[in-house]
C-alpha cells in the first residue's frame, strides 16, 4: 500500500529575469540551496509525461478540473543511474507526489511498450502505471526539460524553485539520450517560473521576500506549455 502523505501547498508565478534576480538575492540571505545541487545551485531535469490518446491530462488541465493526476518518469543532470517514476496529484493549489525508483533498463522497456515486467513489479506505483497504461491507454507523450534552482527553509518545510530554459521534444526516443533535440517551450528564452511549496503555513518572512511589483499567482503547467506543439 502507498504510504499516507499529506498534501502540500503549491503556488506558481511567472517571472521576468529582473524579478528573478531580485527575489533570489533576497532569499539567499535566509534560505539554503538544496543539497543535491552543484556549485551553481542548479540541476537539469528531464521528464517524460504520460497521457492517453484523448489527451486526458492535458484537457483536465486546460479545463481547470480541480482534482487530477499525472504520471512522469524523470532523471537529473543526464545521469541515468537514478531514474524515478512519479505520480503527481493535485486538488486546487494542493499537491501530492509519490515516486518509485526504476532502472534504466526498466525505463527503456516502458518507453518501448514492453510492459509485461510491470505486472508483478515489487513497487505498487509501477504496477499502477501498468494498469493505467492498459485500461486508460496511457503512453509516453512528450519530453519536458528545464533547469531548476531550488532553495529550502525549515519552518513550514518551504521549498522555492526557479525554473528556466523550459524546452520540449515530442519524440520520446530522445529521453535517455545525451544529445536531446528539443526546442524552447516559452515565448522568450528568459521566461522563468517561480514555484513555492510548503506544508501547513508559509512564514510571513518568505511571503514578503517573494513580493515584487506586478507579480501574480497563476496556474502555469510546464506540461501544458510543452503540449502547445502537439
């Protein structure tokens, strides 16, 4: 059985590069870089998102369905030794994520449609994806890549991330490749996304630090932005 986990709040804001510099300089005095980042406090994420032939995940996002879920497989910094299958669930601005490690070989089999091994996989999340690939006709749909700069703060279990260089490819065979042929998924290469995640409360000092002129919360979806191309 999946372990019980609480939902977390998730807020998203589009940022100009100038606003990014302003907010980053503020939070660096209080928040710590995620320990998994390198010297530049960043890492690259590549994900394959799943959807069905009716574009269920995309349509639910565009229509503003309050309760929805998405499956994706992702890795970091082009390192194929650590790959995770993830299911992200959302209810309004609340989110919950379950994940399971899979091997490179398992990932390649899933992308190729060779899914029989998933039936008796020891991890429940892998078995769930198998069932939904069969009965909801989920399949690998699109590649989403971006650079993330994450910071953490203990009180409230706050995590702030800046996502940039959001790029996409329709071809899943580019996944698990050192040379990905992708294109920008945003209108401007400098477009950035600020995400703020926290548990029960967002400390007032953090709220103050992320305030800049004309900043507005929005329901931005990297998957939705990348699906503009097909």
